[in-house]
C-alpha cells in the first residue's frame, strides 16, 4: 500500500513504531497490543482492536482505548463487520452502527462505538483476522485513516510471518502466550476468565481471580542486568504454574505482574491456602550464574460470586488486595 499521501509526521510515527515492534522480538501478542495502542492516536480513534478469526467466532486478542475492557470478547463471525471483512478480504467502513445492517449493533453499544474502520490481517494468503478502530460518533473515518490502518495491518502481518517462521508454533498460540515465560498472556487471561465466570454462573460454582506482583525485580535488573531479571521472571512463572491444577490458568499480564484463575474453588480458605503455597514456592532459593537471588511476591485475590460476578470488578478487587499486601510489607520493612 502506498504511503505517499500521508503526513510526514504520521510516516515518522509509523517508522518509530516499526522500531518498537522490532524490540518485541517474536512476542506476537506484544506486537498486536503495541499496534493497537498506537492506532488510536494515529487514526483519531477512541478504540483499537485486533480480532482473530477462530472457528465461527471473532476474538478480541488485543485492545486499547475504550475497548480495552473488552479484551477476550468473543463475537459470532456471521452478522459482524469484522467477520464480513475476513470473508471479503477487504477494508470495510461503517459510518453509523445504528443504521448499518452489516454490524453487530449490540456489540457496538457494549463497547461504545458508533463508527468503525476495519482492515484484514493476512498470513500465508489467508485472512486470519482484522485490525479495527472505532469512535463514539458517526462519520469518524475516511480514506486517509484507511490508508494509515492499512499500513499498520501490514506491520502486524509481518510480525505474524516472522513469529511463525522462526518458531514452529501455531499462530494462535503465538498470539495468546507470553514469549518470555510461555504462560498465557493478558488477552488469553481475559478470554478464559470470561468463559469461566459464565460457566460458574450456570453451574452455581465459584472462580477466584488472583493477582501476583513480583517483589524486587527492579533491584535485580539494576544490580545484575536484564538477563538476570528475565531469568527471575521465568523462574517465578514456572513456580506459579507448578502449583496449579490442570483446569486453572496462570498468565503473565505484563512486566512483573501475573494473574491466576482458580476454577471450582469451594471457599475463601481454599483460595487462601493456595495463595500461601504459591507464595512459598516463589520464595524458595534461586541462583542465577552463581549468584543467589531473593524472589518474592505480593498476592491478592477476589472470589466470584462472593465478591461479585463482574469480571472487571473482580480484577480490580484482586488488584486492590494485592496492593494492600505490598503496602503492609513496606510498612513493616520501614
């Protein structure tokens, strides 16, 4: 796609984005999230989403802006603008979701979008998903934004190609797992949490959301370098995963933050005991290149339905509980 008609400042932003993408290496999920974050500003949008076509559904695998809370959302391909974009393999524009018969009107209302621009994502000759931007008002986009979005979609397409070429991993695995730790990434965490909460609601069961924040990672990076920091992150990830059952899920949510979904928990005591065992496992001795590293974590949790059934509320409550633990430790240390 030609970029001759684009503003030089916009072209510079896209060039800078290419540099930032290169730093992501083979982390496809990280690349998709990065492009979403930049797409909103470049296109004057309030929301940006990467949706991958998975069976009969379109799944939000990266999201930014007002759509961030919809990460992991699953929509039927049929009856949606994104699904039509995949089927027709061409850029589609919606100027008013309330009058456009091609869109999933309820989904647009849920996310808060009135107009949208959707471009296909291609891999090995197939359309595998879409890059979409949206705005809360009508007639928000034109051919200029379509050109920008087309270039951004090509960056994601190149990242998909390199991620799959250099590692013999399935595309969807690359898009839903953290490249460093091999744990689920934030997108898959949200996806699974939505599914588990819906399943628990039908079965009158419980789900616990656990937030784990590493303690002392900055000191390790500052004193021993990022290789040591990465080794510490991977070690914590492995120790968390070993403490979980087959139906549970561990995810790296970003940086030094991890999330855990505990399924079918009976009560708070069970969750508290599990969190204690995770904390003990993380704190076990660890050496990196002959140097003893002190690993630790602050852990908080929330349980559905006792603490609520809304996903965002549970995540927020678990985060608040983790923060209280971290602050209490700082107070004791002082």
